[in-house]
């Protein structure tokens, strides 16, 4: 089943959040950094969708998953110390979109 953001945004976000959790677990089992990067991407997509669809409680869960992952995998934090998730960019995108 292919869930598209436009068709069913909340199911898409839930699927991405679950996928992120599974990929994070694979990363822990294998030590493969690619799984961690893919997990971060899935969590970011879930967060962005929940924010776009105005579901702050679910967005908080996705954000918590990102924070927890970066806490456990510090190598994902970039040189500026911001973290790989780009949360500020996601929130800035939402605010800009809402003004238009």
C-alpha cells in the first residue's frame, strides 16, 4: 500500500513515524549509519506533515522521536550543533506557508 501525503496526510505521517522507529531499530541492531539517516528523514516527514495538518500533539511525538534519536546518535548532529532534523527549517516553512 502506497500512502501519499496529499491523499491521506495523517496516515502518511503515522506511517513515516512508524517507519522511522523501525529504521532506528535496524540502525541499533546493525550499526549501519544509513538506517539512522533514513530514520531521521522519516521522522522529519512525519513532523512536517503533522505541523502542516495542525496536529500539535502528534507533531510533539515525532519531534520527541527525533530528539531521542539525536541524543542516542550524536554523530547525526552537524558541526553547527543544530542537529540533522532541520526542525527550525520545517517550522519556518509552515509559518511562511500559513502567511501566504
